[in-house]
């Protein structure tokens, strides 16, 4: 499992304040701690409140790059903010994200090729979020076809089935699991799959429990990557154990420690 740490997001008050005050310590601390906890990549999102999102993205990426060369997932809907982030982040970045409609694919697929970045595609289009897995897989197929047509290998595409809070639509978690399974049949090589895990528990009373139970289910369905709270040690333990039980790591009594020191 490829772990993308979710915490550098202006949605969190401490991050929002750090951006406003241009105070590097809280950001650099979150970068270090998430990587120490096992994150492979860091999501970077200036949040909805940033007055000048391109300037905020520039400051965030430069601030993170003072402490780590780890891959970054540039999390914005705005092409000019994305470009700024990719320029400063360097190779192995992730474009987070494009939607499935043609106008967006025409912008973000060439950008992925230009910056040699992976491309997260949400299974959303001009008609919104599909009700079920069929609708999601239809959009995923269009994305993969567009990528191949433009010369982006499907293995560089990460399909996000768009999980919603379970207390808002209780059918969605099941539909997204079906999407994860279905996406693997779209092409050879298939695209990767990713989720913004914490969305599933927003507004619920048992966030951590719901997050880790759903992560294990999604890993069982074939999930390749998740944007998740790498600072939640129980969540990371559940992920490591799921991988062990799927025979992706050799068992030893110290398997949690062995994975973490890999
Ligand atoms: N898919 C993709 N990218 C994404 C998402 C996705 N990026 C953003 C988001 N969804 C994933 N990241 C988060 C980060 C935080 C939370 C949820 C998802 C979260 N935040 C607290 C809340 O809303 O309750 C904020 C708490 C606070 O304010 O301190 O849960 O789906 N590709």
C-alpha cells in the first residue's frame, strides 16, 4: 500500500494559521512526523480559505522541500496552482486531482506527461458523482482511454472512486469497493486505485474505527493507495496487518516493527 499523508491541508486550523502567518515550523513538523510514521508521500492542499492559492501552494511546497525530498501529491482543482506546485515539488509528484470530463482531462493528462507525475482521476464528471459502481467504472474507462490516447501509461493513472461520509449515504462504501475491483479489469496494465479515506467517517462519532475498518476492506478489494492519517498508529497497524494477511509480507512475530523499519 502506498500511503499518502493527509495532514498538510488548509482544512486543518493549525495548517491554515501557519499558511497565513508564513510560519514554517508546524508544516515541517507535520511533514517529518507523517514520514516517520510511514507515509510514502505527502498530500499538499492550501485549503478552501487561502486568499491567494498559488502563492500559498508555492510557500507550502518550498517549506516542505526544506526538510524532505519525499514525493508530494499536489491537491488542488486549479490548473495554475497545480502547475506551480509541480514545478517546485520536482519528480515523482502526484496530480491530485482531475475529474473525468474531457475539458479537464485535456488539461491534466498533458500536465502529468510534462511533469512525469502520476494522475489521480476522480470518478466525477459534468453530471456529478455517479450513484453506483457502474457509473464510476464508466468514467474510469473514459479516463484510461483518454490517457492511452494522449500517451500516458495507465499505470500512471490512479482512479479515485470518491468515498462519501457513511452517515450521509450508507450505500456508497459498498459501491466504491465494487469500483476498486472493477477498475482492475479496464486495461492491461490496469490503472492504480486510491481513496481519500477519512471522507468515509466525516461527521461520525467513531471516526478512527470506521476509517481503519474500511481501509482493511478496501485493501482486501485491491486498493493500491490511500490519502489517510498516517499519524493514526492503529490505522497504520491495521494496514500493515491486512498486507501481511494478503501475503504481501512474510510473517514474523515482530511484523509491525519489521514493516516500519523496512
Ligand atoms: N480524494 C482525493 N483527494 C482528497 C480527498 C479525496 N483530498 C482531500 C480529502 N479528500 C482527503 N484529505 C482529508 C483531510 C482531512 C479530513 C478528511 C480528508 C478530515 N478533516 C477534519 C474534518 O473534516 O472533520 C478536519 C478536522 C479539523 O478541522 O481539525 O476529516 O477523497 N483524491
